[in-house]
C-alpha cells in the first residue's frame, strides 16, 4: 500500500509541477526516481517533523500541493500543533502520508504505534482523514487527492501482504462510504484493513442465516453520515471495527451520529477496536489485533449476541 | 564569541534616541491600547524601529495587491508583537485605519495575534511560537524554485528561540543555503518570566546562528540609520541565509515600561496608565517637547 501510494505521488508529480514531496528521514531508496528526475521538488528534511510541517505549509501557502511522508505517529502526535495551526488553520493543501497506521509496527513497541492518530486529527477543523483498505483502493484514491481542498491525512496500512478486498466496481470518491455488502439483519461499519475482517465475519454469519451489511468508510472525516444513518435505520444490531483506539475514532464518530439520530427503536451498538490503553505486547500486527479482540470472531459473536438477546 | 553580560545600565539601545516618527508610532499604539485596554506592550515597543525600517525602506509590496507574487514576504513570528505590525500595515494602506481602534473586538479583523487570510499583508498566522521560521523556509524554497528575486523576512523573538522548531528550520535553511531568507531577531533580553539570561540563556547567540550556517550581524534595533544600513545589505553573503540580531529594549520609549516584566502583557489597562503612557511619550527626550 505504501509503495502504491508513494509511486502515485511520483506519477502525479510528473504531470503536475505544483506537487512537492517532503520526507523526514525515510528508508534508503524511497522514491529514488522522484529524487533523481525531479530533484527541485523532492526534499528529505531529516528527523524534524515540526519543521517539516511548517515548511510544507509555507510551500502550500504559495500554491503548491505538498505530500509529506513519515511514520504515522511522528506525523500526527509529534507535531500536533503544527498540523493544527500551520495546516488546518491555514487550510492548505498538504497531504500527510502516515506509514504504519494502527498496529503495523507492533514489534517496535508502543512508541511507534499510531493508535490514536484518527482521534486527534478528527478534532481538527478542515482536516480530511482517509484510511484505504488495500493498495487498489489507494490507487483509486490518490489522483483525487490533488484537487481536494485543505489538508488531508492518508493512513497507510501494512505493505505488500495486505489482501485485496476492494474492487473497481464501486467508484471511489473522497467523502463517500462504500456499501460492500447488503444485509437485512445487522450492520458492520469498517475503515482501513478491518474491511477484510468484516467480510470474513459476514460470510460466517450468513452460514447461520444472519445477513450483515457492510459499510466501508475509507473517509473518516468528513464522515458520510447520511449513508451510515440510512443503513443503520433498518437494522437493530451495529458494530464498528477499526485498528484504532475506541476513543475518538470511527466507532466514536458513528456513535455520535447514532446517538443524535433519535431512532424510534433502540439500537444495539458496539465499538470493536483498541481499548483505552498503550498496547503492552510486541509480536505482530495480527497478534496484537487478536490480543485486543479486533477479529472476525469478535464481530460474529457480538452480532449473534445482539440478535439473540 | 560575543557573550553580552546583561545589565540595564549597559544595554545596547538603551540610550538610543527616538525620533518624532518613532514616538508617533508609539502614540498610535497607545491609542489602540486605550480602545482595547489590553496588549503586549513591552514586546511591541521593542519591535517598532525594526518593522518601521522594514516597511518604510526595505520590503517590496503593494498594499493594493497584498498577494502580489513578487512581494517580499514578512512573517511576524513573534505574533504577540502584532500591534507594531498593525500600525505599519494600516499606515501603508493594507486596511483602513479604523480597524486599529477595533483591536481584539468582536467586529474587528485585528486580534491579539496576527491571522493570515483575515488581515491583508499578514503572510502567516502566528502567536504560538516557533511556527514562523519553518513556514518562512518553505516560502524561501518556493521563491528559489520559481526563480523569483523576492525575499522572505521572518521576525522572531528571543524567548521564541527557546523553541526547537526554530532551530530545526535554521538547520534546514543553513544547509540549503537559503540566501533569500532573513531572520530578524528582536533581542530585547526579556521573556515573560524574567530575563533571557535567567530563564534560558541564548548566548553565544550570534555564534549559534553562525554555526547553523547563517551570515550574522548585530545592530542596535532602535537606531534607524543603522537598521537601514544593515537591512539594505541583505543577504549579507550570497550563499547563506542571514540573521540580523537586533539589540533592543523591551518597552523602549516609555521609562516605566522599559525592562519592566509586568508590562509584557497588560489587560484591563486603567485610564491613568494610558494617560501615563501618553505623558511619558510626550516627555520623551526626542518627542515633541525635546
């Protein structure tokens, strides 16, 4: 997914001389062709994220479109005030590409885990947040990032090993959710790589005669509230699934609009995600997801319970 | 190494006389204070001659077209000194003078810190410290990329130079040899709590900038002729960014405000304080009664 994203930046930059790239201190060889062919729009600034964000803002205030890339937690938590003021308050076209959103860097420990990135950025006016499910969705997203107004955070999941779970059949549009599956009994709302878990869970449930709809939300902000409410109105059991803290992320965003919707019948609702804690194990992304019950099994058991009690 | 032992008695700029124009600009600021009853008085008064010379003699701009591409960019990174910038921008015609008297009021465009987009002539929203120089680096890179000869001036405070982001940006500017970038330091040697020497000593300050790749010079920040001469030489070196360290006096021009920490920021200014400010300016050695 990262490769698809960064290659897209290079391809877009070849066609559009407003596009600049700023990295902090990325892995050797990253965007080598960009660096060689368009050196005056390629910057590797070093380990100084506060400056990187300000510099990107300066370029964007001059009309450039700036793609900034480093590890997700360093591009969000580390330089939060710069993101808030230099980018969001000035409302400039800077795209933050965060490597390793969620639990990708599990072996590296909690200092490298971006598990509250969506929550903190969601609180910032003007910010757009996207979390594609796979590299094909990333490919569909990237051309749309050029003209999209204001700052944007692009959350990258794992690398080559992510399975392809989206198709070209459903047109991708920033700000729109994607109904991936119909279902009359329950609703599973996903973002990023958790779409795969929902697909697995919905197949298992279908075997039991439970039809769960899946609404995939690659754009967490602005949230496609109308689509969420539309699907939620026809079911009584809803779960959200995210590789993120249950505080302030997709689940919280959906809970907010459900609570304010004033449905005639009460809904059973659960946020499946990382509990309010610093992850306390290493291992792998998958093992840490399992530790915090972000699994297809949790989705199926939760919905079964909602529908039988 | 230029280690400056600080004492009020031997402070550079302390004995520098202000001319009628400098007194006039201070009077206008007092009038703003009179309307709003608040403002960063000390940090504004130390800055006036710096901004006066920049806007009178150095910067290239067109108030009728504040976003003219070839203009020099001037970022007031120490945004709390904004009153000094506001009076200059109003005088040059960026916005109607009446806005000055609505400082910090709900129906005005001029807030306690400058906002880009709202105020013509303000390049970046500042106030949170340590933001202006990184933004200025981005703008200087843009100017170089476009092959434009406009320059980027970033005015920073001394206390602001406690912020790591200032030095992150300085490292980049030095390494990239951004000769179209000029950092202007308002070195009044007072921050909010105490002197800069007591809170977080910046010395050897000139050497710090030099070691980050800047061509550096120091000047009496209240001496109009000296400021004019130094600013007219920017860039000091053709392949380096410039730092001009302006030795200033916080509160310059009003004896009871000068180096008085309680005048860093004032709110609910009383009538008698306003009157005292006016009287002090009238009685200033080079003021009307000089």
